C-alpha cells in the first residue's frame, strides 16, 4: 500500500510512553523467564543433600541428566525429590 | 559535542544523550574486562554433586594431574574403578557455536562411558537446553570405547554445538581410555563434515552477497524488497540465524565463533563490510524480523505518528535498554537477558509464553507504527547503530531509525 493512501494520526505522548513502558516490561519479563528456565548444575544449590541425590540416582528416581542440570522453574518438585 | 548532535534539533538536552553513550560505553568496556578475566581465570573444579551424577558408582573421587588433569573414581575400598575427565584439558581444543567446550566424561577402567555432559562452555543456553532435552547425552552414556564409536546424529536446531560435543567427547575420551587404562581404542573416525561446502552455508553466502550488492543500488525499491523477502525466508524461516544480542554479547566478551559456525562467521563478515559502507543495511533489508514488521505495516490503512519529543527520547531509551540487558547478562551473569529479542527464537517457533505475547504485541503495533520493535527497543540494531557512528563518522547520516 502506498504511503499516500494511509491515514495518519498523531499518537499522544502519554499513549506512546505507555506503549514503550509496556514493551520494556515484556522485554524484562521475557529475559526473566528465559533466565529461570535455563538449567543450572544441581551442585550450585546449597541445600542439596549429595548422599540423598546419589541414592535417588541409584534407585533410578532421578536421571543423571536431570540431576546434573536442573530447571529452576520446577523448583518445588525437583528440590523435594532431591532433598 | 560529538554525541549530542543527534537530538539537538528537537531541543533535547545533549547531556542526556552523552550520558546514555557513556553508560553503554562503560558497560561494554566492563564486558571486555569480564571476558578477559574469564579467559585467564583457572578452571573451576567440579562440585561433588556433578561428580556423583557423572560417575554414580564412585564412592569418592580424588584429583590427579598425571598425565593430565582428571578425577580418579574410587570404590568404597579405595580401588580404582574409573576416571572423570574434562575434555578441555585434553587436546585438541574443540570449539562449538561460540568458544571452546569442556565436557565432563566418566570412563570406567574397562573403557565404558558412564556419562558425558558439557560443564564449561559459552554456548547459548537456549541451544544447550535443546541438546540436554534431546537424549544425545544419554546416547553417549554407556558407549564402549574399545569398539568403534557409532555415528551419532546431531541435534536439529543446535547442529554446530551438538556436533562439537560429539567430536570433543569422542576424541578426548578415546585418548583418556588409552592413556589411563591402556585400552586399545579404535582410531577415531570423525565425520568432519565440511561445513563451508554445506548447503546452508552456500545459501547464506548467496543471500548476504545479494544483500551487499543491493545496498549499493540506488532507487529500484522493488529490488530491495525482493532481497528482503528472500532474507525473510532464507535467514529467517529456513536457516533461523538472524544476528542476535546473544551472539554479539559473546563477541563482546571475547568468545569468538568456532570455525564450523559458518553461518555466524559469514553474518559477521557481512556486518564488517556493510557497516562502514552502507550503515545499518543489515537492519534495513537483511533482518528477517524487520521485514516481517514491514509486511505487518502494509496491512493497516491507519498510521500513527510519534511526536518530536518522543522521537527525540527513543535513541536514548534504546541505548539504556541495551546497556541494561548487557549489564544483567554479562556483569550479573543472567545470560537469559540476551535472549529477549523476538527474533531470537521466533523463526523456530519455540517461544516461551511471554515471548509469544511480546511477538504478537510487536507485530500488532508494527501495523500502526513503522517497524515498532526496530525503532523503540531493538538492542542489536542499537549496537550496530552505535558502532556505525564510529566506523562512518563522516557520512553525515544519522543512522538511528530504519
């Protein structure tokens, strides 16, 4: 569509500021979500009982991959399991 | 003042502009320092939990530096039952998407791999998540090194990283099994695919050459639009390899792409050539998400204009957002904040829930405000814009918007 066929309107500064704020909020929320779903070595967690972890691996309750890399967003389930 | 020229026309205080430039400059210098310190820092030892997960049969482990740094795995009676090696302590160094990869590998005395997993790397977390969830590492676990190493499939979407991990584990564990336990290991058959002759490399090379040539053509808008659509399909949906803050931040911390990462190398080469000659040509007609926004803009008969005041603020806001993201990702270590750009995972359609909301919001806004994301937030475009100010200072063009 040609530029000349479009109808133009001025966006009030307050609305523009609101849009920018909303976009920034979405950017930060996305970053936060990406960060917490990234995996971290279970050994980084200070509260993990290593003997219990080993027992869980031996019993096949915790996969080695899961034990080594741990999703923070499943914190409740995984922490209880490993603890 | 050099930095203040931009916004003077709207009466915007030049000191604010200078401040945002100085802030981003300081953060970028900090990133370089952090990257350098990271390179010279001695490798961190593995934690007990990680050793247990890699070699569950070991009652305890002890360090050994002969003939290379590794952990000896011992049973309850102190008998040697295997070893845990870190591949980056055994040559050759294998580079992944970015930087060298160090994988921890457990090897039993009879030459069986207990488990292998990357522990030291600068790969993008998003791609590593794909590898961890793919079953690749489980496939490597249990392999018998006295037999020929099987041809393990790479992970689609994380090909470069997964290929590097397989090659790295194979080479290092074969050497370790032979040196430590005297196991006769068949010579490694590394399927070294020539990535420079790969179809993906050829396609991106053609697209970027075409884009570079189109950048020199004046007028002929249709030609540039054809190139844009081809880049949307090729670099976007087919190869899913747009330039991202994630890749740029790794370069900023001195982690350069490995030789097999041909797509990123070619993309950087294009930027190096086009930025001094054509400014932000990448943003104008190579970035697939930019084209997508432009297409969205064609759908609406109504357009919104921003007031001069808001327009004057935008470059500073973009620089502050860029500085904030780099600060959080590199200084604080929250890597996920370099993965916020909608094009980071949009073309693979593997988006997180909030990212879906953001992409839809941006595309809807782009219908009414031209290239909404590019002109309001895009950290990659902002970084290119800032660099272009230095590499083409006499162009007289203000390359702030696209």
